[in-house]
């Protein structure tokens, strides 16, 4: 099984940084959503595109928040961890931790995604197998001693 | 004087939207930060680049949050309003409202920016003239009957 | 009628620039394609989203090239001109000129777009009314004394 | 030594694709420049940020061109190959090949980068050790039977 928490490893690209020589604010939401996208493919077992094309579903975000703790610099390596904190009828609540190589938290986020009917763009109960996998992942997160505070 | 709230008018670009045919999640933080950037230039009276080059200061974000209420579609026109809710020693707290042409709120955000010493990347008391302009703007926001809830 | 050449006016955003303090290379293709997108809506009379949703067509690019002449800086105002150089069975060839406020050419590009059947992603003859409008625009470009060299 | 050609492996992200369900035109220039950025760090031995901070140099692009052969879809894996075709006094000419997993060429590009004095934003002769490494890489490319046509 996937190791928990699911962790995306990245290197800051030149084009993601600004004249202050640090990652531009809005790019952190790209990092955060892209980590959840990769998590979804791995844990739920289907990518967002097939989710729409084959199942007529979508997984958009209802909420996003980010706290910026320390800057990230061009060419710096960092990781983005995806923790599941809650699983609801249609919604999944994520905690996201971005760390530099010294393991310091550089940014910290929360995302809430919702399973929708793609055609109607309306929330709906998530499929049972999705819930089973996401709930198993949440429990694996909760079992870790280092689970981040909600 | 600038009309209050400061409002940026935009049209959704094709490249900002995803295969679901709606604006991609992370682009909303671009919209939000770009609105505050334009607000800063107009209200504080200096753009972020000259702020760094001429004054050795920066105005990065410490926090961002977004609630997604209704989707925006390619080629759709929308507006982004910038409201100032609080002015602190170094920090300014913004409320951001994104509306479609029917004036429905499509997204709603909060940003907290901090004036920093650009070299040391450390918060510092904002210059008095910045505070005066931002505080005047905040009061103009507060005076409106339609001020959004904090 | 639209004045010729169709011209998009922009201001360089902080997030479009890099640690060298100038617009990041890849953003110039965003500027270029976005100018052609806006041109298409205005001249052909339908936006790319309705083009797909209502007509089952698309207008992707087959080719793009860019020459970078002078840097653009954060907060700098510039314009992007869209010239049509050739109209084929399915293809339209554009010349793009990016100028700073001193009217110096900062970047110069060429785009070739192709009308496709959106479902099959295959080129097809463009509708007659599209051709009529694009050809009229091309002639208006050619009639200008200042037409850029092909 | 690095295997030749230097090859970046990627997966198309949801946010890089558009309502046509394929990668958005402008993102291909991001892919192309990011591949050259990674190549530079590995082959020249210094990243673009340290290049500026420690050596006072830059490596911006003077030219970019792209031909789009086949679409890339969300979640599709692909590779970007970086070939060096020419090394001049200040300039390096790259051929870029983007391939899907079936090894079909999806996009093909050319980039010309120039070593500049970062402060003056003017071209200058590249350092000898840069040239030695880039020229060795070019020869390794040329020695391959499968070298792409210039």
C-alpha cells in the first residue's frame, strides 16, 4: 500500500518564483491542488479525467486555505504531504503540509473537495468504493503518531 | 478618489479553465492576489516592483482562503472586489468577492498581507503614509451599507 | 468596425515575472494566445467555448514562434497587436507584435491556428462566414501602410 | 554521466488542460523551458537562481518555436527530450522533443538561449567551463544515430 502520508516531491521552478526571489503566492495553490490530484489518482484509483469521462463525476474544491510560514526559493526541493482529516457524504477534508528539506513547514493548507455529478455540477453521495478507500486512508493517517492538528 | 470597493473587471480566459469547462481551482488565487496587487498600486500609490526596488519593502501574503460558491465559465465576465477589513502594524486583512454579471458571489476570499523588509524577509511596521491611505480606504469600505460580513 | 490591428492592452503582473525582474519566457505565449483568443471572439464573432459547445468546432494552434527583443518589467504597460497574414482552407496565420509604451517591439510572434472538428480533433474546412470575416480582417491589415513584414 | 538526450518525465496535470480536454497551447512553452531549466542545472552544473545570485549571469531565451503534432490528454505521461544543436559565443540552440508513451512526437520545439550579464541584460561570451560542458553534451547528442534533424 501507499506509504502514509502520501507525499509529492518537487523542485521549485524558476517560472514559479517572482522578483522577490521566492515562490509566488498563487503557485502554492497549484502545488496544493496538484498534490491532491496525484493523491486522488493513487488512493481512489482513477484520475480526474477518467472520473469525468467514464463515471460522469467530478471532484472540485469547495474551500481552500493556506498559511504561508517560510518562503521557498528557486531550485529548492520540497515535499507536499496530503492528510485526510474527515470524510463526509460527498466531501473530503484534506490537510496539506509543504516542507523544505530541513522538514520545516513552509506552507500549510486545508482543502475541501466535493464529489459532484459532472453534468449538473451538483454535489452527490460519493460511490461506496471511493468512501471505503478514502476512509481507510484517513484511518491510516489518524494512526500515525505525527498526525498534524486539525 | 477611487470608488469603493476597488473592483477589477475580467473575462475568463480559455486557458484558465479545465476539462470540466469551468475555471480551474488554482486560478482563483491568481484572480484574488492580482486584484490586491492592482488595489495596492492604486490605493497605496506604488506598485510591488517599485516597492521593492525603491523602498526595499515587500508585501507578501501570510494567509489566503477561498470559498467557491458558483463556477465561472470560459469567456464569462466577472468582477473582483477588494475590501479592507483590518489594518494592523504590518498586516492588512482583505475580503475579496468575485461576482458574475448577475452579481451572484462566485467566490469569496480572505487575504492577509504583511509589509516586510525585502532583504531580510521579516515583517516590519508599515510606513505611516501607507497606513493612512489603507486606513482611509478601510473606513470608506466600512461606511458602505453593503459591507460584506467579516 | 474594430480598429485594425486588433490590440489588447495589458499591464505586466507581478506573478508573471521571475527573479530576474522581467516577464518569464513562457508567459509570452500566454500573452500571444490570449490576444488571438480575444481577436477570435471579436472578429469571428463567437468565443472558443461556444465554438465547441454550439458548433462542435475548435481552433487549436498548429505552430507558435516567438522572438524576444526587449524585456518587459513588472507593472509595465504594453500592447499586443494581432495581424492576420494568411487565410487557408482550415488555417489562419497570425503575426503578433508586443510593444511597450514607447512603441518599441518587445516580442514578435507567429501563430498558426487550425479549425478542427472538436470531437475527432481533425482539421476541416472553416465555415464560410468565418472565412469571410477573417479574410476581410486580413485585407484591412494588408491595407495599412504599417503592415509588419511577413 | 547523464544519459543523452537529457529527458524529463512528466504527467499532464488537470490544471494544464483546457475545455477541449487537451493540454492548453501555452503550457507547452512551460514544458519546453522547464526541460531546458532542468537540463541547465544538470549539465552546466548550476541552477538559474545561483547563476544570477553567485555569478551575476542569466540565461534568458531569445527565440522559441513550437510545432504541435498530437494532443496530450489529462493524466497522460510524456517525456521531453533536450538536444543541443549548436553552441555559439553566447547562444545555445536547443531542439526539444515531446513524446507520449508510444514514443510518438506530440510537440517539437526550438529554443535559443543567450548568456547575459544579469545587471545590464546584455549578451556576453559564456564562461569557458560552460562552453566545455555544453559542447561535450552537443557532441554526445550528435554521436547518437537517432539525432533529430535540425
